[in-house]
C-alpha cells in the first residue's frame, strides 16, 4: 500500500501494480480498492495501475464536509503520483466522477467510462432526489444497513437478493462504505448527463456498456458518449454491470493504443 496527501490533507491509499503506461482505476458506489482488486490485476497485465480507495473508504481517510471538488482534487494528486498524466478508467458512478475530472481539465490521457448510471427518463431527477433524501436520512440516523439496502433497491436488486447479501461477508464491508453512498449520489447529482460540462471534455473518451446489461444502460452510455466531443461508445458482449477484468482490460488497451 502507498499513500498520497490530497489538498485538504486527506490521505488517499492506493496499490500500484503491473507494468506499462499509468492507469488510475476509479471505483463505483459501495466499492473500495479491495472489491476492484481483480479488475486492477487484469488491467495490470497491460498498464501500471493505481487502484485507490476513494476518500472515506478502505485505508483512505476522510475530511468533512464532503464536496465533489475534493474528490477531483484527490484524482489530481494521484495523477501526479502516476507521473503527471494517466489513463483513467471509471466504473459506474466512478465513471461520472472521472468525467467531471476530465471536464475540470485534469491531465488525463484517455478516459474510459464503464456504464455510467445516468437516467434518461423525464421522472429521473425526482427519483434521484427522493433516493438521496432517504439515503441521507438513514445515514443521519446511523442506520447504515438500511442505507445500503436502500442503495441496492435503487440499482434494481430484488428483495430476496438483498436478503442473501445480508448473510454474506460483503455486508459488513458494505455497511462500512455506506456513508460514501451519499458521495456517489452527489457525484451523480440529479442523475442526468451534465451535457454542458461534458461538452468541455477534450480527452479521448470511450464509454463502454455490457451487452447483457439493461437497454436503458446502453442508451445512457450512448447518450453520455454523444455529449462528449469525439466520444465513442462500445459494447462488451456477454457482460453485465459486474464486468470481467479479462474482458475489460483488452478493450481499454486497444482504445489507448489506437
């Protein structure tokens, strides 16, 4: 494990592995670097990977109050640690964070977004606000388990699946990460694509989606790519939201080499 200090003195922990041009892996909601270790390992066959704990997760510290801008600053110091520039691969809500970093002008060489969970439904902003309000209420009451279950319902998991996860080793990990669910909600804001900000991205960008994922997710990926100048959209057949590293890594390598 290595660490860097962000601008507000938050300590950001990361593992560095592999060889090649630098790549930073940005986790999605309810994940830390341990959850993404297998993806990092696969990417490490082609890149020097910095797999980090976003603030408030794993071995990283946290500094309140939270602001999305602080997470962008975290990525900035990681880019410096990577040598000044890197490919950035963002997963789910981490893809939305990575895109905001690119829009802010950070020195990102290539941007890969895996299934950013944007909604195209007209009722999406209302649903996003209701979700965030209830999530923050659970967290304010210290009900981390309920916050985690609320998030799982939001992403479409049925109750029987949530009940099963409650009995799994992941549940205690997820409860520990629960406060950061509010951070991902803040990154996604009203759940719509921030088209004005994306229009300022000047980084080669690939938005990927799984062929086994729901149609709305493919439509969201296509819309996100269309909002970014020169953005491309690609489909990884047979994959769902939990993408396999051995499938994602070659697609990233091909894009960066193009």
